[in-house]
C-alpha cells in the first residue's frame, strides 16, 4: 500500500456479540452476548494507543476485531480512509499484512514442532516474499531475530527451549516480517518478570521510534501504558468509560472507574508513614 495520507485506523461505533454458551438451552441456538459496544478511536501513523481494562473487559476481543479474526457486527473500521468491510479478498490480505497482531501467550501462538527460523519466516514464505537465494528463509529469520534483540543462532531452537521473554520476541519478529504499519500487542508482557517486561516495552518503543510503527498496546498494567503510550482508552465490560491524552488521564482522570484503577498502581517508593496512618484510622 502507499504511504498513509490519513489516519491509519479509524474505528467508529464498533460492536461485537458472541453466542453465550453458558446460557444455551437444549435444542436451540445460544443467545447472543454483547462483548463490545460502541467503541470509537483513531490511531495515527506512528501513534501509540494504550487499551486498559480488567480481565473480561473485552481487550483481547477488541484486538481480534481490529484484525478481522472476529469480524464485528456493528460499526466501521477504516484503514487509510477505506472501510475494511468493503475490502475484497486481495485487499483483506493486504490489510492483514499491514495490521499485525502479537498474541498474549507466545507458547500457544508458536508451533512447538517448528524451529524458530521457520516460524519467523513463515509469513514471507506464505506470501511468496522471500528474497532470491533465501528459499528456506534462514537469512530473513536471522535478520528479524537480530532486529528484536535475539541471536540468529536461536533460529535453530524450538519454542520450548526459549524463555518467556525470548518467545515473546519471536512473536514480535514474526509480526514484523511483512513490514506492517501497525502492531497490536495483546498483553505481551503478562506472565513475564519485571526485567523481561522492561525489555519488551523498550523494544516496542524502539520499533515505534525507528520505523514509525503505530502501536495498540493492550494491557492491564497502567504503569507500562503510562511509560509507552500517547493516547489511552479505558474499557469496562466492553464499553469505553474514558479516553484521551495519556498525560491528562493519568493526571486528572474524570471517571470513577479510572480513578480506582489508578489508585491500584503500586507506589514507586515505599511510604514510611503508611503504618502510622493505618493505626490512627
């Protein structure tokens, strides 16, 4: 696709419902349950949007809706000014190469029977984009692994032989293979220790700064979102309760739910007076 001339992604009134199997009667279709309702936001080229919410708020469903893995029933998603729902098969393939998703659990997202080099180069192989003389994808995989801070030698290993942070970097490398314009990172730091989280966030920031990659960073960790994102969207039970400039929302949240989330952030330094106040109370 040509260089973006408008907002990269425009989402307006997005809504998605799924069958509620917990309430399915015998011999009848399951009733539909609303998962996302009236979601709207704009993602600029090179911009960063943090999506925050507790478990079950619809964050991962939103990620899948944006990539059309779970097509929404309501609203519109526009990519560079064109409605995604109007794309033909070829345009949809192009859209999915430009808007890539990194899944939350790298172990289940990576094929345990394939070497890392084959996993990373698979998107290029599938679309016939391997360079001449690199029929097995080893050269492309080495370049992509080095781009995310991994040794090319790791390409010979299988996913189970890597740490959690290394597996997540492999997932990011695979998403970068097709040179997307936007990356949707769905809870990519969950389950990682603090040092691995910091390295992943630093990598995403480096990619955004050096290549102009737009980022949708989905997380329940407000501290990470605050350090990485320019814009913030707060989800609760599938609805947006607050959105806007990250600095403003973190400094002056207007919704009670946002204030509750911010109050739950651990203090950066121990408060020596907390015990005295608790006793006095």
